[in-house]
C-alpha cells in the first residue's frame, strides 16, 4: 500500500473549477461539470470543456503553502492530449493554479470544494 503524503490531505476530493483565465463559464461545463479531483497518493483527474485527463500528482510545499504539481494525459475533443499543471491552497478554502496543454493553450484557474 502506498503511503499518502501529508500534503495530499489538503487537496483530497473533488474541486469544482469555477474560473479559468482563457475559457468562459459556459465552456467549462460543456461536456460535464468542470472539476479537478485528487485521489490517493498520486492520482486524480481534470475535466473541463471537451478535455478530460488523468493526473500523476506530486505533493510538496511552494512559498510556504501546500502545492500539488501534476502531469496529465487524456483527450481534448477526442484527440490525445497531455500537459502539466499545479495547484495551491489559496484564500477562503479555494485552490488556485495553472493548467498547461502540451503544445497548446494554458490558463490560470480557481476551484472551490465540490
């Protein structure tokens, strides 16, 4: 059994993506409710618009705050896609971070507990 890092507990569960810099609210929930989910010691998923990806997560601290850095792979409009991103615990119990699509767009985002 893999030990779950201490920092992982702050991120565990499903987070609703409520805001992204490059995509509007209507697009976020195009296929399913936009979310970022952290499970177990290093797993998770992200979904927004027509993108769905599975995460490989590493937990650490950045600037004194808990941080989740991840790579992801999945599909965007049925085309294979991959990238990376990170999330930190922000103010008012929200997550803030940045999401990158390899050779494509990137965007800051904000999540609230689902």
